[in-house]
């Protein structure tokens, strides 16, 4: 079964899927090993992994190169962040073809002005709703696989208010988007209204420390969100761990003080399936 078809089937079940964010092949593999059914490729995480902030600095080529590594590392459907499509409708169309070529099962496209910034940062600017609808139609027309899932994202709450966000999203769904992603609802009431007023499948971006409330799992599942992404928390955890390890090495010359919190050598190799590759090497060795 194609991963695009699998993703559509998962969304159609009516269940709520919690999706951690990957930013490279290793983090994607760890998400799969933890038992996830979908992987989210976080655009912000990919940007930060190169040492730059999530403000639209990476090119489509840089992102698709990383997406190819993420997709190849797992057997699961991958949902990717296509930001604004890297420009106008024609740029978005070209980016969509590239995302599809590397094997993502779905992606979201947002209505910020290019270059964008992280959805939970202030100072965002939007393009007109009609322009974003044109982008959505251009992307849908470009896709060769009808099962590729197009997720429309609006950042309108922070710029134009909640009512505008709902109005925009209804236009985006009418233009051809499959899933609605209203970024950064500020209150539980707004989350409930998104769930109630949009009748299509919905995605929620929820993480500790963001602008949206962290909602208990049982409450969120009752609201009927299909997809709940937690984009940056693996990377945030890794940042803290690497800071501690670097400090220990510089202070002590080793990391013995952290040994109970580090992966063992064996766990590290298991995470990337080293034994499988060694067996393949043996199988196809000329000797």
C-alpha cells in the first residue's frame, strides 16, 4: 500500500493520532521505534538543525534533501511542513512536486507571506485568502498521486483574529485542501470552536510552552481532531541533553555523570539497525 493511501485511511478512521516531530533520519527512526503510526517532519526543527531559526531561511532544495532522509529512514507515512510553498503559486506547485518525489504522504501549506516565521512567533504577515486559494489549486493540480494529503494552514488568529481564521479555512477547504490546520488557537474555547465549526478532518499543533493550551488527551480526542502534531519537543529535549553533555565533557573530560541518562552503545546501534546492515554486507560480500 502506498504511504499516501495509508495516511488517508488513518485519517478516515476517526481516531486521534499524536505525531512527534522529526528533523532528521535518526529522530524519525526513534519515533517509529516508539510505536507511532505517522511521522511529522517539522520545518522548524529542520531549520534549527542547520543552526538557523524558523523564519524561512532554508530553500526548498535544502528541505527536500532532508525530507528524503526522513522518508527513507521509516516505513510510516510522513507529513511534511511546506511552509508557504517558497513563494507564489508557481513556486508552491514546484515545491509540491519535489515533496511528492521524495515520498512524503502529505504536507501543509500556510497563508503567511514569504519568507514566513514560526507560527508561535509574533510579527506574522498574511497573504490574501484568494491568493492562498490559488496556491492550493495550483498544488492540487500538480500532484500526480490523488491520495497525497494537502493540509491547509492559516495563521490568521494572530493577525486578523479568530473569526477570520475560520472564514479563511472554509475557503481553503473549498479550494481543495483535505485537512484544516488553524495555527495557534489561544484558548480552550477557540480549540472547541475549531472542532465544532470546521466539519472536515482537522490538525492541531500542541506543545508545552506554545501559544495554545495543552489539552488532556481524553478531552482532545472527544473534540475529534484527526492529527495532533508535537513538532519540536524531541529537538528541545535533545538540545538540553546535548548542552549538559557538552558541559560535562568540558568540565570533567568525560560524561560519566550522565551515564544513566545516555543510550548505551548497544542501544545506539540498535536505533539505526546496524546488525541488519552488517548482515547485508556479509550476504553480499565477494569473499
